[in-house]
């Protein structure tokens, strides 16, 4: 029973992270954190790293702390919340940096309708080069209209 609880904790955390990501992207990255996120919206940014990459460190910190406190004094649910955050972070990296922005050429020729829909939604998000007027702040769950455009 406890194993099922840990699996559900990890899965629920992963799902909740999409909402956290949406809110963080809209209200922090496109809000007071724009000074870190702005270079990410500039086409052809020439550097391997962007200031926007600082958000990976910021968002990894809670997961690391939850892992630390999730094994002290013995394994507990905090570890599995940290695991859910880590797994979402890995999915985010694969979708955002690998598939969408092609920082690595691993999924260059995918014809998967879901992945193509995510890519289309993010391209719409990036058509706005400034902080205001953004749309589609999610990463893994985006409005259906973006999937209809890639069929």
C-alpha cells in the first residue's frame, strides 16, 4: 500500500508541476523575472547558454531539498514529491530544449502529432518577442487548437 502511495505522490506531483510551470512562466518569467527570460525570446541568440538557463537551477533547488529531507531520518513522501519534480524537469528539458528549440538534435524528424502540437504551441508563444501579449504558457498540456493545426 505504501508503494502505491509513493507512486501516486510522484504522479500527482508531476501533473501539478504543469500548473506550477504555467504560473511561473506567465507571472515570473514574463513578470519580474523577465530580465532572465528575455534573451530566450530573441531569435538567433548566439550563445550556448542563455540567462534563461538560470531557471533550471532555480527550479531544481526544491527537488534537491526534497530529496535531502525525503531520506532523513528514513525514506518518506518528500522524496517522492522531489522525484515528481525531477521527472517533470526531465520531461520539460526533453520537450523544451531538445524537441522545440533543438539545442540537441535528438528528435529532429518526429512526425508524432502530440510532439508536433507542442512545438507549434511554443512557436506561437515565441512569436511575441516582448514581455506582454504572451500566450500558451504551458509545456506538456496545451490547448487542443495547436494539435488541430498540425494534422
